[in-house]
C-alpha cells in the first residue's frame, strides 16, 4: 500500500490539513491515520474551545484571524447546516502592576494587526463590568469583537464530515514506527501489522507528537502536559461575562447556564504527563481556583463545582509555540505540532498553510516560516508570551 501523503493524527489539525490539501487542488492519495476514532483523549475535544486575538506575536494573531474569518463564513464554506455555536463573548486579560508593561506591549502588537482590543484601567473596567472586583488590578485588555468560544466537537465533526467525499482513506490504527532511508521517510508501520509506503508524512499527533517524531529519529520538544478544567454553577448569571484571565493565570468563562474554569496548575513542578493520566486533580479547585474567583468576582464566593475533566496540552518546551513545516534535512517529514494551548483556533489556518506549502511550494495566506523547525534545531526560542 502506498500513499502520497500520510497524516498521523486525525483530530482537528490532521483533519484540517487533509481538508485544505483537497481545497488547494491536491489530487494524490491521502491516508488520515487515527488511533482513537471517538477522540476520547484528543486535546481537540478536551479543550476550552476558545479563540482570541490577544497574543504577543503577530504571526499568532494572524493565524487566529484566519480562523475567525472562517467562523464568520462557516455556512458558505461547509453548507447551510454548519454551526459550531460560536459566541463572540471576548477575552478580558487582567494585569497587576508587574504585568502591565507586557499587557501594554501585547496590546500594541494586537492593534497593529487590526484586532478590536481595548486597553482599559481598573476604573473603566469596573464601570464596564459591574460584577468585577479590581483588587490588585492595574489594567485589562478586552476583545470587543473577534474573540469568544465555540463547540470544539462540532468544529471537528464539520471538518471530518467535509472529508467524506474528498477521497481520503480514514485508517483506524496506531502508528508504531516510521521507516527512514537517509534523509527520506519511506513509510510507516501500524499496530495492525500493516505497513504503508509514504511520499510525505505529516505529524499531527497532538501531545504525542514528540514521540511520533522520535519514531523517525527526529527530536521535537513537544510533550503532554496535564491541564484540568472544572465546571461550576453559580446563582448569578452574567450575560456580558467574557473569558476572564486573572493575573494569577486562573481563567473563567460562561458556558450556557454554567461556568468553566482552569489554569490552576502550578508552574513549579509542571512537567510531562503520563500519556494515560486523565484523572482530575480535584484539590486544585478548592485550594487554588475558588479563592481567586471569590476575590475577582465577589458573587462567586458561593459556587458549586459539578464536574471536571483533564486533558493534555501539546506543550512545546522550547517556546510554547507551534512548530510548522518540513524538517530541514528530512524534507518529506512535516510538523504541525506544539501549539501549547492554542492549537484548536490555529488548526484551520495551519491546515491551509501546510496545504499551500505542499501544493504550491510556499505559504500564500499566512506566512508560517517563523514557526519553522530550524529554530528548534538551533535552540532559538520564538516565544509566545500570552500562554493561557
Ligand atoms: C484543557 C485544554 C484546554 C485547551 N483550550 C484551548 C482553547 O481554548 N483554544 C485553543 O485554540 N486550544 C486549546 N487547547 C489546545 C488545543 O486543544 C490543541 O492545541 C489542539 O486541539 C491540537 O490539535 P491536534 O489535532 O494537533 O491534537 P489532538 O486533538 O490531541 O489530536 C491528535 C490526534 O493524534 C492521534 N494520535 C497520536 N499519536 C498517534 C499515533 N501514533 N497513531 C495514530 N494516531 C495518533 C491521537 O489519538 C489524537 O486524536 C486546549 C487544550 C487542553 C488540553
């Protein structure tokens, strides 16, 4: 069996790459290999499903803006039934005195990219949001439009459904080895005993991407990092509440009639997760999250957690940014990895970018050269400062 392109990982990044390959006119054979077809453990379906413009790096803002444009014309792209429940509720990123210079610098980068973000001091913020306590806050940046949340599963299914009539071979299996002849990948082995020859292999394996790269003898500093998300109920409903990020890193946003919160994992001791560990670290809610929420939103003094889940970030330990494009020596091995908590919103743009690279030999819509692997080889960080 031979495929022109083998994509390892069929969640949002892999599906988006396959989708845009066909959109860009690629007519060769494509295999999309996924070991967990229910996506029970994929970062995609365990994510917070939010999109923002508030990044520090212009390239990251541009990737999100591509996806935002897609969200706004979803029905034109995917048909009249397409709906991912996109709610443009905004992000509100708060800073105390220490975080002020970075918040300001980030805001300038965002404005330069045309993002609709306002920078307001504590008094303006408490006037805008009556439920907010500005204790310890110097300022905040608020996305009036272009930021919000959506249904990640619905987004994934939209792409997967759109692939059905595009002559893509969906293979349910785990890739267990990658064969290489010098500087060329020649194929992949599957846990069902099959081997596939491959013209190009794309790594879209999410938190498992470091391992998949290692199958090809390539180093990629991407590892799973466990992140807990808690659902809670509160008596008060605030229709105007954005996704709020406290200076402590704790975030909270509404989700229908309940709220989602997280961001409590301590920096100290944050390391690679056991790939099989999806157990919720419940003490984080009581000990870390709740006191912060009760200070920031006094009405949240009385809240009730109802359920929770844990997922894995596809964490790039070098600079918390994506690695996109071919390996400089092994040119038929392509990376789409290391999104470190912002990959869902970047997936459509990255799919389009990689498809352009493969089909046309260069980026046309969003230039992703800065995300290239060379920086990894050189140990040169291209750091995103706004990692949530
Ligand atoms: C708690 C949490 C909150 C998040 N919040 C957001 C957010 O609000 N906004 C945002 O943009 N991003 C967010 N993210 C990050 C985002 O979810 C990821 O960056 C994105 O989903 C990565 O997509 P992916 O397709 O690369 O990875 P995944 O969704 O993990 O998919 C990778 C797939 O590859 C498969 N696979 C792996 N290895 C193999 C193999 N050897 N053989 C076959 N298949 C394989 C896996 O089964 C998996 O389905 C969050 C992540 C988490 C965990």
